[in-house]
């Protein structure tokens, strides 16, 4: 087992990545020679399992010798099951408490998962449960109480205010707003994209600490909108406008090939004066022809959307095969709309009637 192989470095003290190249390559590791012992070892029949949190830091030549297996993080439902069936009993025993001395309600476990720990695994969840056990054990030892039932209210007394704030939907969708879905190492989140226009000379301003991929997606989205200006009944003259596209939480770097259709809908909403439909989100990449490309991390994104209160999600039609990974209870709460091109996206994402314009889309079909 090679744990956290993504953290190996290269400096004056040595280059472990180069040594691992020989260790992991089946073409040459049958005569691997350790530089300390100077004795050959046959490693051809050894299976190495390397773990890591991120692929990017691993040198490309080393990664080529590996088979990559991606393991998604635990869902909140899975974390709750792990806590009930394993973590709570483990921490009770570690802190000398009986099952009657400390009881965790279901609401308390859900509160810890949503508001006090945000991670792909359960390490911090275990630490938080251990912290609560220590506080209760201390009170019992000081004879302040004989037992405790952990509720969301009691958690705030022991741990203080929430460490994380839930993703909340905007109270009202206005023209120039769109909701996308993003993948993070700790799970899926909603991403509110905003746009505004002002007199200028056809400049696209991008803010929000966006990476190169998202910047290119924004440029492609604007080019598609400009090419479809007549079909969308856009009254504004692009040549006299500066457009500012912003993704909030600007201090957090954002990148990835899945925000193209969200940016396109945001710009279309701004320029057609049609707000996006309530409790609707989307994810997918866009081409200059208006095709919608598939994305990754679907399960995490859908779970994050459900937690934020989204009840309708637009997905690339090529991701339909990934729906088997979505829990059935989530499928019962969320309507999934599969789209193939931006025409489908605009029709399903935006309200039919502009709130500041007299024109309507000729093909608009109000549901």
C-alpha cells in the first residue's frame, strides 16, 4: 500500500517519483535494485495499491504506470448509516460511555453532517462525535448530569455555531441569473451565476476566480448567444454593450468543463429579459454549435442540488446512463430533464414571458 502518493515531492533530498517508476513498471521491476541494500528484488508479482486525493499532483509519467480507479465520496445518507452503525458505538466505547448515557438523535447526526463537517469521507464526522462524547463524559464525571440526549440544539451548546452554511437558493430569480451545479472534493454544490450589461464596446468581463476552462466556456457561451440573437429575439445591440459575468465566492478558485450551459442560460436570461424557472438547476458543457456535452460527478452534483432544495435539473442526454447511480428517493423528489442542445436548454430553463420586453419567443411553449 502506497498511501497518499499525490503528496510525493522532488527536491535536493531525492526524487521518489523516479524510484517509483521502476517499482511500478512491470517491464523492469522483476530486477528492481534498492540503492541502499544493492540487492535485486523481483517485484513482478507484487500488486501495489496507491491512494491519493487528487490526480493532478502525480507526475504524468508515473500516472501512466497506474490504473486509475475513482471512488466517489460518501453521500449524506451513507455517512448517516456509517455513524449509526459504527462510529457512535466506537466513540462511546473509547470514552467509557454506555448506550444509555449518550444517545444521538437522527436529527443530530444529520445536523453534524450538513453543518459541522463537509468532507468526502467520515474522518471529521468521527472527530466531531468524539468531541461530543468527551464533553458528555466530562459532565458525567463532574456529576453535572447522568446522561445526555444529543439534539441539534444541544450540539450548538457543545460545538457553537455551524461551521458551514448551507447552500441556499436565491429568494427570487431575476433576468441575468442562472443556477449551475459544481463538483467539489467534499460533495456537490449549487453555483449561482450572475450577469449584467452596461454601455460599452462589446467587452466580456469575467470575475469570480475562474480557471481557464471556465473562461473559455464563457466565451463559447457568448459566441453562441450572439449567433442566435435573432432567433432569441434579443433587442440589444451587442456592439454597444459590455457584459459582466460573475460567479460569487470570488476568493474560491473555480474551474471545470461543466458550466458552459449555465453561463449560456445566464446570458440568454439577461439579454432576453426572461428569468430562469424557480428551483431549477443545470450542468453541462457547450460547443459553438450549441451541443450539450456530458459531465462527470453526476451523483455528487444531484445530491448537492437536492440538499439545496432544487426540484428540477437539466442534464446532458449522454449522462442518462449514469442515472443508475442516483438513489431512488432522490429520483422521487427531483424531475430530471435530459437535453441534447441549447435550444432544449433555453426552452426548459427560462420562463416563457419576458418581464421587461414586449417580445416573446415564437417557439416558446409554456408548461
